C-alpha cells in the first residue's frame, strides 16, 4: 500500500493545482464567495504544501500522527473549488491509509457470523445472538478489550476538559449518545467517541487545540481537519494499540470525532454536505437538544470508579429512535462494517443478553 498511496497523493494534488490555474485564467480576479480561496493563490499553496507533505512521508515512514502541513493541505483542498476532481475527503483518506498502513490489512478478513452456534439467521439479511454476550465465542472476537475502552474514556475526559476550559459547548452524538443512554458507557464494540459542536464555536475549538499546529508543540492533544464532518482529536500518549495488524479493532488508533453542526429554522444539522448525505437522519429539533444536560458515563458497564459527566441532548430518545430505529433501546446492533472490521451480516443483540462486559 505504501508504494501505491504516495504516487496517488502526488498526482491528485498536482492535478488539482493545474485545474485551479486553468480556472483562474478563465475567471475574473474577484475573490470567491465565503470560505473559498482564489484559484491562483490556492494552486501555489497546494504545490508548496504537497512538496512538504511528500517530504514528511518519505522521512517519517512510520509516523501515525498527522502533521501541520497535512492539516493545512487538506483544509486548503476542501476550501478550494476545482471541478472534476476527487473530494478533499478522498485525499484525506489516502493520507490516513498511509499513516496507518501497518494496521490495515490489504483485504480485511470477513468474519462469518453464521458459523457460530449461538447465532440465528433472521430474514436472510441479519443475524440474532441467542445467548449472553459474556458466554459467546463470537462476541469475544467483536468486543473491544476493556483496557482499550478505558484508554478511550480517558481521552474523552481530557478532550471534554479542554473544550470546557475554552467555553466550547459540546454534546454526545451517534453511537456515543446511544451508549450513554442505553449502556451508561461506551458501547462494548465501539472503538471511537463522537461529539457535536456548533459552527459558531468552531473558531474557539480550533484555538483551544492550537490548530493547525501539530509539529514542535508540547501539548498532548492534537486536532486534525476532516473534510467529511469536522475534526479528530488524537493523543500523543495513546499510539495505535497494534502496529502489526494483530487486532481487529482500533485500526486507526484512539481518537475522538468532533462533528460541526449548524442551526437552521429550529433544527440542528451537520454543517458539512458530505456528512448530511452520509447520515441523513442525524439531526435534532432545537427544543429536543437544548438546553443540554449531563449523564453519568463509564468506560465499561462494570466500571464504577472512572465515571464522568457526559453532556447530552435534553430529550435524546426521539432523536435516537429516528436515527437508530424505534427498537434501539431494546435491541443492540453490531454493524457489518466498523473502522476496518467486517462481518458477514449485521448482528442484533437483545438487551436482555447484554450482561456486564
């Protein structure tokens, strides 16, 4: 993968720079509207940043953290306007693949859940677990180890502290909100944390983590630009748990996803168009979201000494049922694909079988 990714990165950036130069010749010299940047300036910046990123990839082949140049390059790609070119998210994904190449199998093995006796097939498309999670040989292959969930919970605590100190309002979304309300903890097979932040607080968010700086700073927490939805937060002290591909979770290391949202006509939506398309049901009525409240949140259901108070929506149940289905509080679902893990079928788990794991 290393040999394939670098030339693709180079060609993508050079092609976009050429398109931007051509577009600038055809257009007037007036600046683009909003956050978009002038084509000529963008093309020059792309050439400079691409050279820097390629140099870093060659000189630090085993680096897993993003760099300042990568942050600047990906954001510039996202805010430029070149037609007929792969999205900034595609470019970002290639960079992530390059950084985590030692953790990503060329062809991830699919775990066939129908081969396990404790599983029953439902309607040919999904499978249902029939015995307690703690006794299931299949679930032992799917659950995120307790020590990894504890480490992820610690990262969340640190990020919440930074955001609170900076006056940035945030709340749990996605699987993290579902875990908080259904389990009181991280979902046992989930390997990241999802937070939402309003676009009005984005500048404070960036300043709190010193964005886009990654290099030559003493801080432990680093903010990475993600075109699709917002940002990721990494910790220097939490490298990926496996650099040899021997684990089936945490493929991309420990991180917190921060989604940028905006309010419009009484509803709160994802601010990025690609996020809206990917998760069309992930939105809130303003009155069901604000004012935020807090709930106790543990790393695992059986942990009691590491509790933190997690900010959540005022009335989350309606949102959860809209996004995850009306039975989401009675039956858990392990998706077929999650950060590099592949199952043959989605796996449904009645909550009566989900003991303390």
